C-alpha cells in the first residue's frame, strides 16, 4: 500500500496528474478566478485561534505544499509586511501563484519535500512560522518504516527552521504507526498520532485543536 500510493502521488500531483490537470490549460482570467476564490484553511484556524498562533505583520511564513496559494493569498492580504515562501512539487500550481499574485514578497520554490535533499534545504532556512496545510498526510515513503523515518526527518528539519510556530492542518488519528487511508484511486493519505514527533521536546509546546475544517496540530516554540 505505501509503495503503491507513493508512486500514485507522483502521478496525481505530477504534470499530467488529476491533482492539477486543468491548470496548464487555463487562461489568465481563469487563473485569477481560481486564485481569488480559494478558501484558506489557515485563515479558518487563525479566525478561531489567532492569539495562540500569534502571527504578526512582518513575521516570515513558509507554506510547505502550498498548492495554488490557498493560504499564501490570505497571508499576503492579512500580513502585507511579511515575507512569504511557498514550496510545492507541482510546477503548474506554483506558476499559477506566480502569474496571479501581485506581491513581490512571495518566493515560490519547486521541491519534492519527501526527498532527503529537501530536508537539508529546509534545515538551513529560518522562518517564524511554518505551515503544512493538507500536505503532511501526503508524505509517504515506500514502506511504513520508511514513511515514519522520512516524516521524522522532515519534522526535525521543520523544528530547526521554525523560530516561532509550526502548524499542521490535516487528517489525523491516534494510531501509533503511520496508516494509509485510501481516498481516491490515485490518492491516499497517511494518518497517525502526530504528537510522537514532538515526544520529549523541551523547546516546543504542542496542542491539537478542532476548527471549522477539521483538526490542527499547533506547536509553539518557547521563548528563552
Ligand atoms: C491537498 S493539496 C493542499 C494545498 C494547500 N496547501 C491547501 O491547504 O489547500 C496538497 C499539496 O501538496 C503538494 N505535495 C504533495 N506531495 C508533495 C511533496 N512530496 N513535496 C511537495 N509538495 C507536495 C501537492 O502538489 C499539493 O499542492
């Protein structure tokens, strides 16, 4: 199952996959329409837990698996002085954000976050806030063991790179090991207890909160 969905995801979110199939054929006005009408899950979380997140205008944000900029669009409007970076594996999704967004303070990076090289890239960065919005559940390795190892490395790098907060908006469970939930023919999500990745952590406070679109893990870094 793990290997099957790992391969299927590369197809689903690849240049000809179902994930973003219509994007490369869109006119500019269709792109604008799509960009402007997207809903940000992060905004929904922020509406309810703004004081927990403590986002400030001028803080820097990194959105991992940013897609077509659902959260980036909201962040750019809500925090106009902030630098924003979005990472995604799908070039057409990033091109849509590049084409339509007006802000020069948005950096877009094409990367496969499941690759070891992306982990070292991430560990060398510094952002105040890092967000995985319905993308962490897509981080799948070829086996259950390798999925846990890869997700562990990715979150360790995220902890090194984040100076204030990490948010994971996603499907979650209380399973102690990564488990695949098939969703579509070419898409399955990994669910598990995400607290395991913060076990014994001295520098981070972690909580799970319900919000309008599901549940979110919010980790905030202690100030020294
Ligand atoms: C369900 S969409 C979520 C988009 C957006 N973050 C949101 O909240 O609506 C998942 C995104 O993760 C990206 N993605 C999936 N696997 C990835 C990987 N290994 N590396 C980088 N991005 C990935 C997909 O291309 C897609 O844009």
